[in-house]
């Protein structure tokens, strides 16, 4: 799973998000970016907004099927979830007005809004919630993300029309966050009943827009849901969207996408390139940026501790001390990305950061390597030990790395060489990249991960995650196997006391960082650019997808 | 060379009636003068022939008359009047107006000289469109009229055909039609009959005569005096860019004064008896003696050879080609025999199957029926492996010697390769001997065929064929691509070599005159069949087949002293 | 008008042709051939001894000097990691040309095999190979390349094979025609008449004479192969950025076209210039060969 | 005569069917040689965490649990009935998917072909014109055009005409103006190729005796180029049209990506990466069919334009 690709033209990158524990008390600076200057102007209804996405075109618009980020981007306009997050990352009502949980944590009651109707006329009720969860759990749906998100749900009971009771197999403090994700959004049961083919082409929800037509390789037309009256609790207004329609275009090439935005041919783009962002920040062309880093893990390079040479902590530390990252980030990202020293996204309040661990120190690196037995050097400056060269294989998924990031890897490669590392960058397509990971043919790998909350650490660093799924995939790419860490992560996932949880996660992150299992780079970049005529657009705090129910065009 | 000018035959002082009058025409390319002061008058209704070997400047002269001497050509004339208009300093725009309207040009081969991708109607109509601005429909009517006048069958169908879809004669008529559609006062015909079958040749000459009879002034360029003799009113002999002799046809041909004229005359093989050399005699200076039959070592050999066993014998040969589902018998039931020291002449028009027959005899193709036997043993029915050692016994030369040389090889290597096959030493001496044999200087050994003239190349080809010490030589149109004088030299050489080496020779040509001069026996071929076969003189004296009669009739022949116009209108 | 008459009014039949005239008319003026030769010489130096031409280590990272426009210090400017673009272009010569040359070699080898067997192997084989070729032709270049890449994964090696494969049917067709023309030529016939055997005719006449045009074809093909390979790089299927390969540099630099035009312009010019130079040389070769025919 | 014609048509048709069959077969086996599990591909690629039972279900549903030969036979059977199957990744009938994309690519390719022809004719006429300089310059233009990688040309065109001058939209917009840049991108390199080929034959034609005949009729140099030489030059280029359409479809993969146009090229690129066997086979078959049709068409055109071809072709 997946690594979320943030790259234009990213194909087939399944971007899944896993259920996550505890939710309610998270607080962090938000990431919406409504232009402050717009507050005074009056929204003007009507018009068509053209959105150009660089993400892969989904195979299926129903986010229940599979479940990746491109699907989430579009589904956010059409479907609604039971709950949402506000800018302080507190869980807030959406389709569910309120919820309670039993003392043993094994049953949850959701009170549903009674005024919501799906766009096909089917009313939203407890039976619909039941149908949706069952749809996610049906193998025929071929759901991956949603399937895992509701993995602990044994059944949904229709208590009455507006009350749905979730029965769990085990306590799941991440349930609300799981349900806040677009991959578990609510669809019309009648729509689901049409069968996968039809539902994939036009899922029916209760959101501000309705899928009108999908022209593959080109665009999806969304039209306004005239009867819309929902929205997350922090929406601040009622009623239908201002925009009459959205044309959701697939524009995989970053340069063309930016050119189209500059030419006014499109109104909003995602996956904006660093140099374009800098130009926008400098006020060029009347463009406005929405910077919405994804939650979950930061963007980092994992060091495979499961095999030589990185099974030796000294070698890991030597590598991390040897490489120079900061200058590269500055120049390659034109100041649009900040260096991270945490394995968690900066939007996660529990992120623990320790810059001292990542101070470059070539002398220390050399000393560590000498100490670890890699003292001999070949003619080309590469260290050897017992005849073996100090080679680090670094498969790079070209679908998931933007050019600037690949350049950064090249710089890491160059600086690591000074300490005697031979970093072999291997740009690969997604299939081959997975192949290299499954076969453990890597020492370094970058695989960002989207997820709400610090529970992402359990997925990424719990030893259970070394066990591959049937497809061969395993999330613990650092192959970190540490019983103490496992215990901390498990405990944190079920802890009810926020302070205890925070302490557990800090301890866990210290183990990861101080053991030099990962080299954090920066947050998962997720930047949108739009023309300044677009007003009122924002990214939802859940998984940072844009939301246009309150957007309008000023020209 | 000084010009020999019979009194009263020079360009007349009065040019009032002349359609074209040129004085002191000079054409130079980059400082090299190729036409050096030619005077020329063309009068309506008269045909003037310009003859000369290649390189004599006749083609350049012809082109210069249309302002087409080419880029880099410096054309000067003291006087240059076309249809009463001074064109000595005409620019390209003015020439464009004149070409087609005032002066037309007929080139050699209609297949190449008409655009193969355009219907002939459009080609012919071009001049109407360009000079009269006629719309397509009007032009088409005019073209149809012209086609009818020229007696092309089915004009309404023919007009939409392209040159490749027409028969040789029709396409040649179309070519002339394209030049005369506007009835220009002057018509220049540049080698209009060269390499054409005799029947087509006759048609072309007749059409030119008709044009003249309608009042056009015709300039006929040719290297072949036989062609000229039958049709021209006046002859100019060109050598080295200057006129060396001029006068009425009968005078010039009947009493040639300049050696160049005599050489040209002598080179015409028609009616020169078998065994008599063409050129050596001419150089003696007595044209009348030139054609006396020589009784060489041949005289006696002829009779005995007939009785000798044939060295190569074909019987009932048949070769069928399948094309688009149709079957075409290129060679159909042909039987013939080659005897040592004797020549079998094979004559026929293009497409008659001559070349296929040659290839069958060379065992380059397998007959569908019939056999070829070499020296009584199997040949066509043998396997290639068994044939290979005996292959050297049959040599061959082709029309295009250059194409038969590996382009990467020089002369010496070509000859050494062949010498090896003949099992001889292939040293420098052997190569020199071979070159001597074909009367080539030994320095040629160091050159590449590219650097040689056509005649030299054919000599090298012959040398190569002889290097393997063949007993049989198959010569397929060996002289058709050559000028008459060069042709004469090659023919003399072949004759001599045959005499020296006792070769059995199969001589293939479309030119009856050449074949007659070369052959002991003669076979006439048409549509894949041999129509008639027998001793050469007998076939000529009393042809048994109507086709043979027509061939003989249409073959141009030197009409020395006779009435030129009468000869031309024998058809 | 002018040149028309000269061309068409070419000399009558029997004049000896001076060497160098005839078909080998000078379509490419000589200076261009000279320039082409000089440029190819330059490329060869860059391949064999890049250090001679480089002004800086091609892989030396200097983030502080990123995106500098062309200057006296950096002739072609610097890239996103502060590397000297000129030196990278020089360093990229070998891998780029290697892809071009190897791909052409693969295409030609296959083309020779298919075309050779078709032309010389008898009617049945000719028919069969004709069908095979038709099928290969029905896979447009990139389609074939995609299949190959899917089979063996992306990367410079597969890209090379893919480009080679996709050019093979074209070569096969031309080579077959060439061989057939030679096989039916007068001199092969003359050699048969002299009694030379198959092997000798093949070795002494057919192959040597086919060689020069095929070599010319190869020269023409190298430039095209470089262009094709760069397109695959762009699609993320060929050589990838860390490599200083022109196509990869071009597609990497494309991202920064708005900020740093020099990143794409110079490698692009190299590709175009290489194609131009090899084509001009190939032409000269063909023309000289044609003159002898 | 008629029987012969029928036979010729039958042969031609048989040849076309053979090509299609071979293309389908090659594609089928090539894709099945690829490491990777199609069931995985159906479930969203190797990164999916689909449980075993989902995988099994998918295998059964798509017949992937059958032996390869059975799958192959099933595919041929479906193809015979005109059914191209269901896309693994898009879960929709392949015929329908391709039908939606075909027009975009074909209109792009055909427009580019036409433009390439116009450009090539202009270039060839220019480069065969008298004057060493003009000839050298035009020759260099041809070569350069042929050496331009599509993606690079597209980038430059966008930078100049869309971002810089603002004359044309940088990406497709459903109107003809959006077609301009992609068509130019595809046409220019092809025009370079065609022009080189045409110039070669144009110069050949200009040396043939019939041009002298035409001159002697009073035809102008331009008239000779247009009315005579151009036909001779165009014929060999026409015969390349089958190849050209393949070349254009190849280029469409890049061009459609950059200009965000829907089309077969992008579909193919995606389908190949996703190992979507039915979709890849479908696209390949359609492309092969277009190629075959184009070849037949060019043969017909050549035969009509040139009687020599007709005789030789048989």
C-alpha cells in the first residue's frame, strides 16, 4: 500500500489509508487556504470550474472499489462521509449528527441526519449505512482501503431509521477517523445495487455535485446537486454549491497542466511543481496556492535494517550523517518545502522531531564506518568489507517521485559517496518497483504514506507489517523488528488517555529516529494552485482533498 | 577540321523564307566550347538532318535552338532568328513563350519522354493550356482532333491513357503530337528513332515527313545515316562542334568528302556483306571499295561448318511467365543450333522473347518444356552443380556492359576474375593480352569501368567473356546502346575474334541491318516463336513470312544516290 | 529555370561519366559534410575521452549553484543540482550514442537476418518473412517498445532493445529490396555465367555490394534511434535522470522549462545536431556509393 | 478477369486477417509472459492489499485459473464474434472503451498526416529549388524537423504559442484551436521524413527526359515541379502511409499525454502498465486494423495513380 504518489502522471498508485486509532483530541493548525481577501466579496453563483488533476485517472470512480487517492479527490465532490475533521483535527459531524460508544468499546451508535437524500432520491438512513459497510466488506467489491478501514466492524445493526449501531470484533479507537476518510463514504444503496460496472462510472452520493458523464482519458463532468443541504459541521452555510458544474480534467503532464492554468484554460490544478509554486508565491500570474500537506507519515527514506549492511546501526547512522539534504531541498523546491526531522507529517500534533540526529557530520560517518569494519576503500572511493562493496540499492518509483525529489536523491547519492557509499539509484516503474521491494532488493526506499493520525506508525514500523500480504506487499519497509516498539504501538492504539497515548507515541518515535531507521525529508507535498478568480475553495482537513461546495468564480 | 562545302549547298544568303536562321552559333560550358560557330537555316517544308558521333555537339545544338542549352551554358550567335523574330538575347520568359508555340522538340524514347503518370491527353494539351490559355474541355477537343489527324486508333480512349499503357507506336505518335499540337514553324527531333523497333522507327519518320509536308521546318538529329538518308532533304555533318560537311542528302551521302562523313557512312552495316570489316575499309578513303565482299578465311569455312555437329542445340524450348493469372509464353517451341565458327543471328522486336531465349541457352532459367544440349551432353536438364564446370564454355555479353560489372571492381580485377575461371594464370601479363585482344590500351587495366566510354566498356565485357576461353558466345543486343561508329568497331571486333577463335556466336539484335551483316544463319522471332530460320542471305533474298518482309521493308537503309524522299515514302 | 535544363539536358548516351558525377550529385554541399565529419569527430572524442572536453566533473553536486544560466564559467549553465550542463552533455555522449548505436545494431542485425533470408532463401521463406514483417509493421514502434518494456521492465537496456526491435522491420524491407536488386543485377548474372558458385557470388558480389548502402542506412538510423530512445525516457520507460543521457536530461529539464530553458535546449541541440551530422554523413556515403553504380 | 479480381481481393483479405490474428496472438502471449499476476492487476496493481479470497474470486471471474491455451482459445473465440472482452482495469467492455477513444486519435493522426503532407510538399519543393543556399537551408530544415523528439517539440510549442504568445490553448479544449498544437507537434517530424523522401524522388524526376519534353512545350520550372515531378515524388511517400500512420500513433502516445487529449495512445500506455490484457489486445488490434486498412488504401491509390504499379503489383 501504498505509497501515495504525488506525482503527476502517477499511474496505478493505490493510495490507501488505513484505519487509525484515536481521533478526537487531535489538534493542529489547519490547512485550508481560503483567500482572506475574499471574505468581503459576495459569492457569485453559477459557472463551471475546471479542475485539472495530475493524479492518475481512476479506474473506477467509486472509492469503495480499491481505494486510492485519485478516487478520494473526485469522490470528495460527490460523496459524503459520516464524520469529518475540523481545522483543529477534531472529529465533527457530517452525515452523522452524534455518536456514542459502549464502555467496552465494542459497539458504537451513530445518530444520522434525517434530512439527507441521495441524488437518486433514495433517503439516507441506517439501512443505507448498513448497506455501505456490507458493500465495503463484500469481496466482490474488490475493496482494499475501505475493506481494511472497517476491518474490525462485525456488523451494522439498524436500530431505527436514524440510528445505526456498529458491532466491533475488538475495540477500535480509530473508527471515527476511518469513517472520516473518503474511501468509506456513503453511497446510495440503490446505486450500489446497480452493480459494479455502472457504479464505477457514476457513484451516487449525497454530496454537492453529481457525476454527469465520464469521458475516459479526458474528463469527468460534475453538475450541481440542486437539493444539496449537507456538509461537514464546519461548513458554515447551507444549500447547494455556487458552481453550476465542475469539469474534472485529467492532465497528467505537469508542464502542460501549469501552462493550462496560466492560460486560464483551467481554474485549479493539483500536484503543482515547485518552480510553479514559487512563481505563484511571488505573485505571478494571479495564482493562489493551497498548501495542504497530507496527514500520516512524512516523506522519508527508509533504511532496510533487515539485511546487511544496514542491519548494523553504525552503518545506518553513518549514512544519515554522511548525506546532505537541506541545501538540496532549498534549491530544488524553491523554498516551498521545509525539511522535516520527524517520521510523522507536520500536521500530526503528536509528531516528534529531533534535528540533532540528522546533523551532517562526515568525519563521524567515516569513523562509524571504520568502526563497523567497512574500513577498506576501493580505487573509486567506495568502501569494502571482506571484499564486499558498500552498495546501497535505492529503487525509485518514477511514478511516485516528482523530478525535484529524484534530483534530491541524486544529491544524496553524491554526498553519500564522499563517505564511501555507493548508492545505486534505480528508477523503476511501479510494477518493477514493487517487485524490487517484494524481493528485498533494496537498502534504501522512499514510500510515503497517507493516513490520519499517528497510528500510521503501527503500520509502518510494527513487526507485524513485515509479513507480506497475499500480493507480496509489506508496509514495514525499514524491516524494523523491535518488541519494545511493537508493545508501545499496540498500547498507544488502544489507549484511552491522551497523555499516555502521546507519551507512547513519543517513545515509539524516539526508538525509530534514534535507531536511524529512517531519514525524514519533508512533508508529503500536496499543493494546489488556482486562479485568484476562484474564491472559497478549500481542502478538507481529513485527507487534504479539495472541496468546492462553497467555491465560486469571481469572473 | 575544315568544312567541306559543296558549292551551292551552303546556307543561302536570303533568310526571308527561313523558319529558323542561325549564324555563328557557339555554346560553351565553363570555358569549354562544345559548339563552335554553326550556321543553320531551316526552311518550311524541308527536313534538315544533323549527323555526327556523340560528343560532336549535335544534341547541344538542338537544345540551344529551344533555349534549353542548360544552366552554365553560354550561348552566343551572330544571328538567331526564329520565325522572323530575333531571339539571340531572349531571356527565359521569352523562350517559354516560344517553346511549343514556335519551336517544338521531339525526344528519343516516348516511354521516358512522356510523363508516365499523366494521361497523354494532358501532356499533349499542355501547350494549348500554356500558350492559348485553353480550358481543359476546349484543349481536350483540340487534342482529340489532333489524335484523329495522326490516325491514333480510338482517340477518345487513348486520350486518357498514360504512356505506359500504350503500344510503342502509339506512344511515339503521342510524343510527336505533343510537339506539334500548336503547329510550330520549327520542329526539332533529337535522335527520335534511336533504339526503337524498326516498325516504330518507320512510323516516326513518316510522321516527321508529314509534318514537313504540312510546311513545318524539321531539324532531325541523328547518328544514324541510314535513318537520315531516307528522309532528309539536306544533311549537315558535325564533328567536334563544327559543321564539316553539308549539302543535299544525296550529294553528301553519295560523294562524301570529309573523313568524318565517310566514317559515318562506312559504319552503317546494312548491306555490307558478312565478313567485310566496316571501318578499316572506310579509312582507306575509297567509299565505293569499302563494301566489296572480302573472301577471308571464311569463304571455305562456311560450307564445312554447316555439316559439323552443333555445339549448342535447343529443341522445343518453351518458357511461360505467369502474371496476374494470365500466362504469357515468352519463348514458345523454339529450336535452334549453334555451330563452331558460325554466327546465328536472332532478330526480333522488343518483347519478342529474344532475351528469354538467351537466358534459357545460358541456363540462367529453366525451360518449361524442351531441352538445351551442350556438345551433345545435357545442359538445361543438368543440375547447376554439374553445369558449373562447363559454364565457362559459354560466354555472354549484354547490351549494358556496365551493369554486368561489379561496381566495386576495376577492369583488372574483372578480367582476373574471369581468367581464373578459365583456369589460366591471372597475372598482369594475361590481363594485358586480353586487353590487346580487344584492342584496348593496357593502361585501361587500372581504371574503373565508370571512367570508360560505352565502346570501351563493351570491349572490356568482350575481353571478360573471352578470358574464360569460351567456345560459344551469346551476345544479347551488344551494340544497341552504341553510336554507329562505335557499333561498327565492336562488330568488326566480334567478327575478327570469331574468326580467330572459331567461336560459335549467337548474335541477338532488333536491328536487321546489324544482324544481316553479322550472321551466317538468321532466325526471326516474334511473340516467342521463331517464324523463319535459314541461311541469312536466303532469308533476306526471299523471306517466307510476311513479318520478315515487313521487317526488311521498314529497316532504314542507306539510299545513296537515290531519291531520298521516294525511299522514305515507300510505306 | 536554369538548373532544370542542365539536369534534364544531361549528356547523351555514350559520353563517359567522369567519376563523382551522375547519381552522386551534390545534394549536400561539401562544407556540410565537412562540418558533419568534424562534429562526429568531436562526438568520438567525447565518447572515448570525455575528460578532455569536460570543464567540470559531470556529477559534482553544488546545490548552491543550481539553475545558473549559461556563462563563461558554465557554458551551458547549471542544472537543478548545480551540475555543469555542458560537462553533462559531454559525459552523456557515450551512453546516448551507445543506445543509438546498439539499437541500430539490433535493428540492423534483425533486419539483415529477416531481409537476407527473405531475399536469398527462396520463395516460401520470402513469403513467410514477408508476412512476419507485415505483422511487425502493424505494431507501430512505440507499441512494440511498450510490450518489450512490459516484458523486461523499463531502463536503458530495454529501451535499446525496444527501439532496435521496432526499427527491424523497416530495415528488413530495405535490405531485402537491396539484396534482391543485387541478386538480379547484371554482374551477379555475369558471375553465374562465368560459373561461379553460390557461396562465391554471395561473398564476392552480393554481400560486399549490399554493405555500403546498409552502412549508410545504419548511419541514418543512429540519430533516429537516439530520438526514439529519448521519447521513451520521457515516458519514464528509458534511461532515467541520474544518468547523464541526453534524452533523460531533456525530459528532466522539461520540468523547468519556464525557469531554466538551458536545461532542455542544449541536450536537445545535441540530439538534433547528432542526427543531422550522422544523416549528412550517411547521405554522403550513399551518394558516393550511388555514383559508382 | 473477374475471377482474378476476386482472387486478388480474397488474397488481400486473407493477408489482412492473418496479420490481425498474428497480432492478437503475439500480444496475448507477450503479455502473459510478463511477470505479475493479472488478478492483482485487476485489483488495482501490485500495491493492493486484496485478501486471498478476493484474488481467487477475480481469477475465477476472469477465467484466469484456466490453462493458458484455454484462455487463448477463449480469447480467439470472443474475437471471432467481434467481442474484445472486458477491460481488467476499467471494468467496461473494451470495444466501448476503444470506440470512445478511437475518434480522438484518428482525427489527431489524420489531421497530422494531412498537415505533414502539406508541409512536406512545401519543403520538398523548396529544397529542390534552384540555388545552392536555398537547397542547403531547406535540407537542413528537413533533417532538423525529422530529428525533433515529439515531447520536446510539444514543450517548446506550448512555451511559445500558449504560455508566451497566448495564441493557442496549451491543452485540448474540445475546439479546433486545441487541436492545432498537438497536430503540429505530430506533423513536423513526419513532414521532415516525407520531405526528405520526396525531395530524393523529386530530383530524380527532374532529371528524367519528360521534364525536357515539358520544358520544350513552354512549361515553367514551377509548372514542371507541380505538374510532373511532384507526382513522382508523392507516390513513394504515399506508399509509406501505412508506416506513417503507425508512426503517428506512436507519437500520439506522447502527444496525448502532454496535451491531455483522450485517445488510444494514452489508453495503451495505461493498459500496458496495468497489464490489462483485454484492453492492450484490443488497442493493438485496432491499431493493426488501421494499419492494414491504410496499406490497402495506399495500394489502391498507388495503383490508380501509377499504371506501372498496377502491372508490377500483380
